């Protein structure tokens, strides 16, 4: 029996499968109960009382950001959000991180959230070059983020691909990297066809600034909670939808042809160059993800130069930070444990 267990342990290590032993379970992590009770009275007002600022990117695009500081912070966390998102969607996570004594810095990627849109149709998700996201983050880091504390970069989905590329280029700006459902490859049509679709899109030269086939504006593409593939939490789904309706200027619909082509190229590069990642990394993978493909995430983690701990969240959809309580608690505990060990 001992030989069997030892063999199993060795195989698990070889394939990068890891069990997390929580250092501290006494973290502050909000729940459906606290959200229903305190979101409107405490959490959301806390977000909006912090001033919205802008900086100007090198090509003149206005980039929105907010800073949330706490006394005696243990470290500083920079958040790189996903496609269609903005800081408005991270109100609960920002509050939780502050309550656990972490400063938070967050900006909205160009073309979404409160940042300047790039096309006349402001609901088309667009970017000229995927590297623009990385350079905006670098400028934000250089100009607005305090370097006096331990620094952690958290990237979700598209923001995960951006974060991956960032630490490959700017190796030691951060002390640790957390990736939540990173877009190391978007799931286009199906996981098996994604590479073929990317190849076809990258060759296209016409109408690249229009919605890609099958996509439309936010209002025309609205889905109900039962139809959604992002979260199992109706409470958090409804909160995000209400935040968007409160500020319709943050609405973003489907991506442009150019965005998809750039995302294909950028996400592939993020995996191909994973060996350049030289800081501790935590990769959180959603078991039931239908937005990004998981195999490239495995490849990324296996190729990093520094230790990459990969943790599959059973039963989770793509949006790990707005999932139902039992899933979200696992996610936040893993993140906070990881940061505490760096």
C-alpha cells in the first residue's frame, strides 16, 4: 500500500497536479449572505468613494484607474481584468482584498470599462495590437504603483494573457503572479478548431474593425442567468448586471475581427514564451470553462522557469472571482495562501 501511495505521489508531481494545504483559513471572504446584506450599503459605496483617475497612454488613449490603499498593507496587488470587464465588476474582490490588508491597484484596459473606446461603435471590443495592453499595464505600474511593498499581479481571462506576457517581458517587476482562467487560448467554435479559426482570422484583411461573425452589441446579446456560462452564482450575476445597467457607458459587446486575430497571436505568444516566467505563479483553472481552452494553460504551467502551481477548481465556470460561495472561497483562499508564502 505504501509503495502504491508513493507511486501516486510521484506521478502527481510529474504531471504538475498539486494539493493545496491552506496556511490560514481565517481570511475575510464575503458570501452571498454578506452581499445581500451589505453590498448596497457598504461594498459598492466603498468602491465609488475612491476617486476615478486617468492617465494618458503613449499613443494618447485615456486609461482609467483607481487605487485602494489600506493602513499597514502586507503587499500591493495589481489586477488585470478580462475582456468586456472593467473595475466596476471587481467591487467585491477589491473590498475583500482590502479587508485582508492588501493595497489594490486596478486600471481598465483600453477600449473597455471607463477607459477610452477605440472605435466609433463603442460597444465593439477592439485593440490595434495586443501588446498595447501590456504597455498600458507597464505605464500604469511605472507611474502609479508604489514599489515599497511586495507586489503581486493578478490576471483574469484576457487579463491573464496580458499578465503572462507582462512578466515575460518585464521579468522582476512583480514578486508573484496569479492567473485566473487565463486566456492562453480562447475557445473559438470548439477547442479542437480554435487553432484553425485563429489561422483563418489572422489572414483576413477586410472589415477587421467590425464585429466578428456571430457577435453583436451588449444589448442585443444579453443572456439570462440560466443561459449564462460564466458563473453559478445568481446573486453575483445579478449584481454585475445591475452595475452595468447603472452605468451603461461601460457596456461592451462582442469583439472585432482584429481583436480576435490579435488575441490569437497574443495568447499563443504567452504560452510559447512561458519559459521566460521567472517568478512564482499560481494558475487557477475552471473545470467547466467554456470560454478559454484548458490544455494551453497546462502547457504554460509546465514550461515556466519558476515554480508554477496549477489548481483546478472542480465544478467552476470561467468567472472564478464571481462564482458561488463554496467555489469562490476555495479560489480566494488559494490566492491569499499563495501570496502569504511569497
